[in-house]
């Protein structure tokens, strides 16, 4: 499959992810107005526990399936059967462990134990959905992949409204809806993937490869979990679930705005990186990685600057008033924080994955998560929500810096200094023009449009020529 063909299909990823992002923005705006901070905070804590189970048991398996699809493509039926039988074995382990823990009555003093069966089921449904999506993506079943991207949040929002408005379920409406949205979507995908798989057999060599490559990733994912969710858990411990709701609403809003485009870029470029690397075409891999970095410079850096400058308007539009008390201080930190994190995950980590050096990612995240945990414990009691934001910001920056230094020893990818410098100049010019118009009393929406227009025109005129060859291959 050529890069040009992939480029023609990339519009599906872009369109579906934009629709999904719009639905996510609307859901945040809706839920922060429909539910109080405590209820929304409890839902976010539930998601944190579900993610913990996924990171402990499932993520290594999904990433291994994704990584070795092309390697075992000629044994596809056996590869598929091995993947799903091992997945169901993991499910059995989780269900047994959750039942054992649930029967320890002394643990019921902790709220999470009473929710443990729901957390386990939600983790299973979500991981089944994620596994199916990985297979759809790597096998280029683009229409099904993109349909699920849109369908799952539609089901989630619809069920949330039904449970809240018609069944008068308030405290658990979001939790029930989350579980069912993953279950319904995964069930249909399972049928489509497995309906013709009759000739394959369970292969020990495949699952052995999964274990040798993927199982060390469990440590990586645990440390990733600490980085991503320890702030919420510690906020809940020190400050209560209502503060988790206020922190999480701002955090999720900016995370979705910044990372959704990076995820699209990853869906488009990683399968081609994977395939090109398996062909030992390192020169082309380096070119693809340089192009990927240029996208971060010309698209995602300006997006973060835009969010940073217009943070008050953004929070007023998308978050209910009771959730925006600290938005003007939290959102600027979050915007740059997710730029660091996205660059690490959707650029430098590709080098570790392709080189089968995932243990390096684990050591980096171990160090970063340790720093993050210590900073959270120290700063949250003193600075409350801002302490959590500062702790994560500092940790992400340290991790990005270490990933940059180590990854260049494995695969030295050129950084286009010319594009970086021009982008910086265009952003400064756009900000100066926006500030001038703002001083003259123009509406924020007009100033936003001026910023986007100025940067867009300058970037198209002076940067597009250098990026055009790969833009044509990937996006047109």
C-alpha cells in the first residue's frame, strides 16, 4: 500500500476525529452544566480506576498486536486467533481477581472496592474496543475504524441524557453510559473481525513474541498511569471529589483540544512508519519522522499558543461557570503540558517502539512518574489545584527532554531549524496583531479569527512549500 493511497484515506481519520472531538467538547460543556462538580469528579475518579486496570492488564497486549501485525500478516488467521484467545485469558484473570478482592470484607471501607465489579467490566469493554480499533487501524479497515470513533461518543452522550432525564439516574448516569458505549461498539466490531476466522490456530511463537515485546511495557504503562492520573487521585484524597471535577473539566478540555490532532497524525503516519521500518528503509523512516516533527512545529505549537492566549474565552464557551474558578491559571499550563506530552508520545516514542527499545521508555517514565508523585504530594496540600498542574507540567518537560536525548542515539532525526524559526516569527507577529486589535476593543471571536488568519496566511505562504511533498502524499 503506497503512501499516496494512505493519504487519500487520511481524510477519513481527520473527519471522524473532528466529529468525535466536537462531540467530546459538547459533552464536557453539557456535563459541566448538567452535573455538579462532585458527581463529575466521582465519574473522573471512576475513569481513573478503569484506566489503572487497563494499564496493568491490557495495554501491553494491544500494543503488541498492533506492532506485529505486519510481521505475521501471512499467518493472519492464527495471528488473530492467538490475539483474541490471549485477550480472553486476560479477561478471566481480571474477573477472578476482582471477585477475590470483592469478597475481602475489610476492604469495603474503601469506596473503590464497592465499585470494583463495575471498574473491571468497564476496563474489559474499553480494552476490547481498543484492541478492535488497533486491528482496524493497522489493517487499514479505515471506514470501520472511523465509524467507531464517531459512534462510541454518540452512544455515550445519548445514554447519559437518557439515564439522567428519563430514568432520573444522577450519580451513576455517566458511569453506566461509559460502560455500555464501549460494550455495544466492541460487540459489533468483534463480530466483524472474527466472523471469517475459522482456519487459524493458537501459536505459541506469536504469544511469546507478544510477551517478550509487550509485557515489559506493563511497567511503562503503570508509570504512565501515575503521570496521568496521580494528580486526580491525590486531589481526591486531599481536597475531595468536587475539586477533582473542577480540575478534571479543565484538564480534559485542553487535553482533547491539543491531543486529538496528534492522535489523527499518529493514526496516519505510524502504520507507514511501521511498514517502512520492517523493510529496513531507514532513510525513508527518518524523512517521515522529520515530517512528523514539522507538523508539531507548524500545527500543534501554534494551537497551544492560541489556547494559552485565549484561555478565558475558551473556558467560558466550553465549561460551566462552577468549573471555571481557576481556568485562567490552569489552562495555560495544560496547553503547553500536553504539547510536551503529545510530542513525547506521538513522536519520540515511535523511535523506541520501532527499535524494540520499549524498556527505555519504561525507565524514562519511571523517573518522570517518581518526580511527578513527589511533586504532587508536596505541592497539592500547599497550592491545591495549581500544585497538581505545576507538578505535572514539570514532570512532562523533564520526560520530553530525556526522551529527546536518548532517542537521538537510536535514530537521529533531523530538526528543520528553518521551519522552527519561521513558525516562531509568525506566531510573534500574529500575537502582536491580535493584541493591537484587542486593545481597540474588538470582540474576542474577531481577535481569534485575526490570529488564525494571520498565522495561517504567513505559514501557508512561507512554510507550505517545504512541507508540500509530504502534504500531498498524506493528506490530498
